[in-house]
């Protein structure tokens, strides 16, 4: 059973899909990993889903129509403090910019 739950995910630059909604029994949840170097950007849209951006390390900016979270995060890695998250509602275009 545990073999089916273990998912190896590379941390390549850019967006790395881990699993889509509906895969492996995850009826309502999908996961991805976004890895950016300082100054890099990633634009996307939430479409029909809600999105939670959880920063694992460093800081980022999230900007879209009507919002601008200029500096989110700040911990060096997952072992150095509490995580920070940005929630985005359905049908929202956004851009993530790596600050550090």
C-alpha cells in the first residue's frame, strides 16, 4: 500500500507536476512544485480550482488583478520556521516572482 502513496518528484527548474486531481484517489486535490531562482517568474491561472501556494523556502511575490502580495515567506528551508501560504480563488490569473 505505501508504495502507491510514495511519489518521487524532481525539483527541476519551473513547474513540476506531482499529481493531478483525480489521480491516486485524490478526488479533490492536485499537487505541483514550482522552483524558481531569484528574479524568475511563473504565470498561471487557477481556472475552476482554488489554489494554495505554500512557500517551502525563500521569499516570493504574488501579483494579479486587484492584489499584490509583495513579499511572502522568508524561511531558508522547510526546517527553518513556519510556512507561509497564499490562497487564490477560482478563475484568478496570477504571477509568482521569486524574490529570493
